[in-house]
C-alpha cells in the first residue's frame, strides 16, 4: 500500500477512535476560551451589567442546544433549542423581517439565499449532534 | 507481513470501541407514558383584608402592588359587610359549589352539567357581552378546582395557585379588535402590527407558561424553549426600573393562551407539561 494511503487510513482510524471515545463519554461540550468584553460607564449595557452589584454578565452558548445569560452565579434566562426549533426561529425571523420591509413600503426587500439557509441549518445540526462546544462572552463593567 | 496485522489490529480496536459505544447507548425510550388524568383548571386565590385600613392583599400581592396594578378599591358598604365576617370560602370542586362563612357551611349547590346550563342561560339573559359559548364554558368549568378564600387579617395573602390546562382563546379580528374567550376587551392591535403579522403569514400562536418555562408555537411550529429565573429577573427589574414586585405567584403558576389572527382555526391542545 502506498505511504500516502497508509497515512490517510491510519489518520482516519485515529480520528474515528478519538470520536468513539468522545461519543462514549456522552459527547460533552468542549469549553473554548472565554471572550472578555468590557463596557464603559455611559454605554447602554453598563446599567444592566451593574444592576445586581456583580458587575459582570456571562452569555454562554452551548452548541448542545443551550444559550444562557448569567449574572454572577445567578441564571437570568436560558434558551433551549434543537436544530428544528432553531430553523423555525430563523424562518419566522426572516418572514417578519421581509414583512416589516413590505409594511414600511421599502422596495429593497432582502432576498434570502436557500444555500445560506441550508448551510446555517447544517452547521447548527452538526455542532448539535456531532461535536459540541461551549463559547462564553464575559461582559465586565468598568468602574 | 508485519504491517498488515498492525493495521487490522487498529481496525479491530476501532470496531471494538465503536461497538462498546453503541452497546452503551441507552435504548430508545420506550417506557410507557404515564396515563395522564383529565386536565384540571386549578385556581386557588387567598384574599386577606383589613377593614381598619380598608386595604386588601390578594394572591400573594400586597395592597400596594395591587394598587399599582390598578386593582379596584371597595366601597364603604362592602367594607362594612367584610368587617362583620372573619372569613369566607367559596369552593367549586367536582360537581358542587360550597360556601363557608366563619368556618360554617352556608350553602351547597349542585354544579353538574344541567345546573351549569341553567347558569349559562341566566347569564345570557342578564349580561350584555354576548352569548356564552357553552362548549368553551364547559372546557373551563368541567373538572375545575376553584377555591377563593377571604380572611380578615393584616397578613400578606398566600401566593396565588394557578394551573390552567385549558388554553385561553384570544382572537384578533380582521380590524385588529381583541377578544378573549369571545368577550371583547376594548383593546386592538395597531394597523401596522396587523399588516406585519398578515404579511409574515402569522396565523396563530400558542403560548404556554409553566412556572417560568415558556413554550411558544407559531403556526404550529415550535420555537426554542425559554426559561426565566425569578432570581435572575430581578437583575432585569433593577436594570430597567420595571418595579415588577414580588413575582412568586406568577412563578408558581401554569397557564397558556392560543391566539388566532383573522379567520384561522382555533388553537387546540393544552399546556400540560
């Protein structure tokens, strides 16, 4: 067997093996580094972040289907989605956006790309079913 | 010779790992869904009143909170009657209505189908809001569990217990007028909102609130489930100065509404979690 095919096959086997272990562990969310975001006094977000005294808000996206907003250790609101409900939301949002333009008499109605829609839905389903990440944005209020 | 067996070993390892993985996967949930009982509309309202200060608390909301929400104030004659009572309870459970005053049973009435029909015809004769939809009235009152307690006390009333299996039917007419269970509310949607919903082809909504968990369907399509946390909501309350007050009664309640726009079919089903 040529070296190229051997390396490719072994790589594939290793990937499958690693994924098998990941799957066996119950597909846990893989945490990605937190993205810090600072807000200055006077910005609209500043009042919200400082309202409970903790001076920070954390927005977390788990691609396993959870979007959560927490303040200190207290959950404020969370959204649980599936690829189906996400697609429904996208569909409704798009229809409302187009309807708003039509009602306002704006002739420049945005056209949606079926390919882009499919791509978004595919990406959501992929990160929901296959491999899951956790992405957090930490909003900190500066004094 | 030596390399092929290594590759086969590797393949075997993969097959074994994947095999274990799939064996470890829990079998599809085929457990029988517990047979649910007929849904009940449960409403328990506790009202405490103080004839001295002529204030009352209802469903866990203080007199101040009720005043802010625009709750009506009683006339002096009503306060005189209330002053003579220590407590009164109205119970609508199963097929009868019981009324108790000062822990003594005042009367008991039959509340079965035929007796309810008499009540509906009496109401139809004396109220000017329009005929009662018997089917809807029965959906609400059959299997209802309603308890209203009046207590002479300075204490804050017990939190409201609300668990409504029947959907509140809200209808938006083509001119935007809103009716709830067939009764006009005097409110209406703005022409812009109506045009927006019409253009977006939004025909109906089903909204269910279950102790902070919100489920929403638009045209029968489920949207992501939102969960609001009572403690967390205080953050938003403080940030925007909403003065929401104590939301314990709301966060202990379950109810839902079906909103229909125009001539679309009514929203069916319940909000049973």
